[in-house]
């Protein structure tokens, strides 16, 4: 006995459940296979719980600084149990919302592991029985897991990864060395530093956030150091080892070998796709390394099979996975899809926040584009001054002939919200002059976008 569907999605993360809901809205008989909790890494072990902790830490920082506003409070105390309870409430509420949406649209949810047997056949194992599911179309949305680099002594010494901080009330160490200065590394450093952990970040590249604009990364480095976080750039981890109850991280630096002693280590060197155990070889799906190869419609080389999100190794972003899921369903149903997935905002929820869309200055120069740069420092923005967050800036790259916006980079308060304005402008192909002519409310941080464009215009 087997169930038959128009579409089966394997993986219930932000790409998978959005695709399933959209397909059901279009009238397709749809099923979703998920072995864990709905919401995937983003909701359960990534975006949402970390941002809940970061928000709490932002409130903690503001409370500590309240005296400068004339508000006298006692030194705030952190109750980790309540902090994690708050985080869990946010996660559970969103998870239940996804369950309700899937149920309301008539999507059948199977709890188990999905494996491709053939192009249109899935074996679903719930841990006790194996069920056959027949599907006209399949979307693979199996996501990613933390990548572990081949560092000598790592397994013997033990380490945290990005999931450890999000466990139920983890015991916080007195000190922590984070190996990797990407998004996960700097966000984790921000949280733990606020919670009283002595944090050191070590990064092999010469800048934090290696894919970000160099000037933005430099500004973040300055702010992290100001907050008390130690950052070591351009160093390679040679090995890690135990030293009694402590751990040692041996670094290769330009000045020679250096040893950092710490209570705990954390690996934050990126992620790797989850493609094992889902029948990739059985069906013959093309790979580029460990990444599933897809076309612009998210279609693999096998008719009827699509792949979206982290498993394709394109963006490693929840909102990218969602956009790709909708694009795949639109292609399956013959609907037009107007989303420009080349214009993809990237956000980092440190303090200050960072947001970017389009080309960095370095990429634009390497591409041979001729452009002007407009910049506005938040020290001159009234709302930023009121908020006491004036260390950032807005930077906009504009083609010097056509006026096309090539890229925008923001570091400062509410940067992750402000970037949508520029993403919209770029998607709508507005030129700098048109965006600069938009009346911005005063006083708002968003005025800094207008001011940066005015800087381009002289």
C-alpha cells in the first residue's frame, strides 16, 4: 500500500514548509517528510533562538547603560533559566504556527526519514516501519549541519558547535575560544560576552566576516574589541589539546607559534550539506562536491526532482531557502515567479547590526565596474544619537554612468530592517537619484540611506 501525491517535500525547514504550503495553496496534493521538529535548523537550532538570545542581551546592555539617560537602576542580573525559557516560548509559538498552517492547507506531514528509491518513489522510515510514497514531483530540502575542520586533537579534546549554546540551559564556561570569525562566530561571541564569558575569536583570514565589505568588517572589529572581545586575525589553528581541566588552542601566527588556554572551544567554521542517506546515488542526482546541482528553477538533472536551500550550497540563508522553495513550486505548477534571487540581503545580528545586499566595494572593483561611493556616518543621524548608537555608517555603491545601485552596506542600529529598503529599490531597478528623492521621516535611522545617496550626488 502506498500514498500518492502531486508533490512531496523532504525536509521541514523554512524552504520546505513554505514550498509545501504554497503547493497546497495551488491545489496540489502535498506531503512533507520531516524527521525532527518542523522549522528545521533556522527555527529550532539557528536563526530564531539565537536572535532571541541576542535581543535579551541587547536589553541587558541597554539596562546597564540606562544611567546615561537619567534612569537609575541596580546592576541587572541574568537568570539563565528564565532567559532560555523566553527563548523556548518564542520557538514553540512559531513551531505551532507552522503546524497550524500546514494542517490548515491540508498538507500531510510524515514524521520520519525520507529516502529516494527512484525518481518518483520515496521510502519513509518512521523508526519502526517503512512506508512507500509515490510523488509526481519531489523537493529536497534537507538543509545543512555544522562543518568540522580537520584540526589535530579536536575529537579527543572535545568542543562546542553552534548547537551547544542552544541546548537546554547549557553550563557557560568562564572562557571560550571560537574558531571561525564568520556570522555564527561573531554572533555567538556577542551573546556570550554579554553573559560574562571571556571570549576570543580566531580567524584564518585577515578580516572578520570574510564575504562582507572590508570597511564594514573593520568597523565590527573595532566594536567587538571595544566590548572586550579578543580577536586574532590571520592565524591558523595548528592543533588543540587538553591541559588538565583546561584546553589549549595552538595557533600559527606571523610571529610564530602561540598557545591560548581556555575553558572551552567552539567550532564555527561554516556548514556542510546534508545529503547522506537520502538516496542521491540511488537516483543519480548530479553533485558539485557535496552540493546538489540545480538550475535557475531549482530543478536537478533528474526530471521531477528539485532541491532548495542549504543543500544546494548557494546562500546558506533561511530567506534564500524560502524564496527558492516558492520558485520551485511556481515552476512545477507553471506559475510565473518574479523574485530576483540574485538580490539577496545578508544580515548579521551583532551589536551593532550589519546588513548587506549586492556587490561589496572589493567585488565591484574586481569586476571592472566604474562607480561612486556614498557614505553617511551615523554620528550625524539624529535618531542614532538619541539611541546612543552612533558608531556605524551607511555605504552605497552607484554606477557612475547609469545610476544603478550596485550594493549597499550598513552597520548600525536596525541595519537588518533598513536593508529591505535597498533590496526593494534594487529589485525594482530604481536608480540612486530616485531613491534619494524619496522623502524619509525625521528623525529616523532610515534617513541615513537618503543622506548616503545625497553624498554620491555631492
